[in-house]
């Protein structure tokens, strides 16, 4: 297999991962130690995300072949790509890692993201990282509904008992 064929194969792999992901986050990783990278990869794996480092030219080509050119300016320097099965976990893992280890603040900087076939800039990625995951939002909603139902049943029970006492 020639070098060109190998590169084409990697571009196809990246395109498939982009298309299979709910979101893709690109981040600048500067001077991370092997230990920090390993810990970060494990956090992404736990969150059902994949952390990969590809050549910028190959990621750019994959996006361009998908008709997306918004990332061309962000694909320079050291770039890690995170493919996420949901909308928020990729950005959230970066934010959580920096929060847990402030030394990573200068070493990991999200550049941009690809969500619902749209380009998100650095500020939007920060906002995205603050949104709880879909599962957490559903659990909160169910908790609110359950609380309301419980209160409603309590009121009905109180009314029924007060009418029994009146009779």
C-alpha cells in the first residue's frame, strides 16, 4: 500500500467517525505528559468518547470532503480530535479535566466543535461543556415530574381524609 493510499484510508476513517458522532471537538493539546494524555484518554473512554490525534491536513481533508470548510483555520498546531456519541460529553470531559487539574488549563484548550452539522467556535464549546448530558437532563425532568405527582397525590389524600372526618 502506498503512502497516498494509506492517507486516503485514514481520511475515510475520519469521515466515518465524524458522520457517526453526535459531536466532534477539536482541542489544542500543548505539552501534555504521557501520564496526562493517558488519564485524559481514560476519561474520554468512560464518557463513551474517542480521543485521537491525526495530522491536521487529514482532518481538514475529511471535513472538506464532507463539504465543511469552517475548520480550516482551526486545524493548525497540535490538535486532538474527540468524537462523541452524544452532544455534550466531549466538551464536558475537557472542562471537567481542567477543573480537576488546574495545571491542564494552559495545556488543553478546546478550539472548536462540530455539532448537528454546524461549526461552533471556542466560546460555544465552553457553553456546550456546561450543559448536562441528555441522561442527566432526563433524570432531572423525571425527578420534577415525580415530585409534582407526589405532591398532587398528597393533596388528594388530604382532601379525602378531611371529607371522611367531616362525615
